[in-house]
C-alpha cells in the first residue's frame, strides 16, 4: 500500500467535497486521526479503516488506493465536480453527463 498516495488521494477527495479530515475520520468510523497518522507518522492503516473511508467517500477501495482509475473531470470547480459525481451515480442521467463533459459517442 502506497501510504503517501493514499494520503494525497483522501485529502484531494475530501477537499473536493469540502469535508475536514477530522470530520471524515469521525463520520466514516476510520478515526479522527486517520489522515494525520498516515501523513505524520507513516502509519499504515488497516484494510478495515481504508474500507470505511472508501465507503464514506462513495468509491471503491481500489479507487481510493489508485488501483482503479477514478474519472476526474478537468476544468471543473470542486463544487461542480461534487455535483457531477452525484449525477454520475444515476445511469438515466449519463447522456446528459456525457454532453456536459464533451464526451463523443
């Protein structure tokens, strides 16, 4: 497990959503110091805590660890990206999402 990648990925995803690291740790159940322990101490989290954070963020563990590519919209504000993620979760809205992203069929 690449701890530095995990830290940066968690921080990026939380920043996109406007959620503090401690709040995410508490709400996910991973622990208030989930990010801090990895970042400052280099502590490798248990897979259970990684699963809790991934579930909280609405992504797979593979996406959180960088094993699966997470689509990242380029040129969007953090707020726009969060809204877009919500629409992506609804398959019936996928054609509209594709148009917004400029995806050619």
